[in-house]
C-alpha cells in the first residue's frame, strides 16, 4: 500500500472515532511507519489515538510525539491526582489496591507493586489513565512468579488456535522460566496484539518479549 493511501485511511479512521479529536493530530507515513504529532486533552485520548492507528490495516509501526495538554486549564496538582488514583484503584474490584503504590510527578503517574495476574496489572493502568490531569503513565507493577508451569507452551498454543484469524503454526513460542518470547509474522497489527494477550493469559508468565512482525 502506498504511504499516501495509508495516511488517508488513518486520518479517516481517526475522524470516525468519537473518542478522538482528530483536528489536533498530525499524521505522517514513511514506509508504513506512522509518526503522530499534536496535542490532546487527556492521556486516555492519547492512548485512544495510538490504538486507533495500530488497528488500521497496513500499519507496521507507530512513533508518537503527542503531548497531553489539558485544554482551558492549568492542570491538576500532583497530590490531587495521586488521591484520585488511589480511590480509582480501591473502587476497581479487579485490582488488589493494597498491593499497588502510586507516585505522581508533574502529571506523570508511576505505578509499582506486585500482583498475581497480567489482567490485574492492565486493570490498574486503565483505572488511572482516564483521570483528568494525567499526562503520562509508567506501569512498573510486576507479576508474582506464581508457578513454573510446564504447560505454558500448550496454553498459548491452544489460545492461538481459538483465534480464527491467526495461524498458530506461523508463531514460534520460546519459554525460559516465566519469560515467553514470540516470533513470526502476522497480517495485521491487531493480530499481533491478540497473540501477546494470549501469551499473557497463561499462568506462570512473568514477561513477554514480542518479536512478531507485520507482513508488508
């Protein structure tokens, strides 16, 4: 696909997404790698822009230089953001809030602590990233090495086989302890995300190195 055609598709997809104000977003494409620029009002919108672009067929990579700038406001004090973050974590039934620590500096939220599952780690990030005043998020929450599961490889293979769009035979899975390495090629960036989620869903996985590429 020509870069100009891909650029048009991306701009149309951003304009169609009601959670994104595309008028503030710049798009440049070079050899199927997309560079995003501009400003948004919240960190959640920044993530929405990135997810939208990654789901466009033909996109092979994204470099983003989008800043979070609360429109019409001077921002929110760090201590207020921290208080709201802690309340959001407490209200989320999925997140073991007493296992997570929050530190905020100039709107940058740092999460730390230890949980049992990747979905808990993801839920903690979602609970915080939508808060007004958050400009960036570092998720340093780690996973407990619950088990050294001998069947991690089978669990991942089974999960991939359930995805009609993905040929599990085209994906190579290497496991060392709780670390999973993924290699191979897929047709779309969204498929790459499905594979990574499948790897994280297996008990005993503590980290995932995703080397899967998108076929040109």
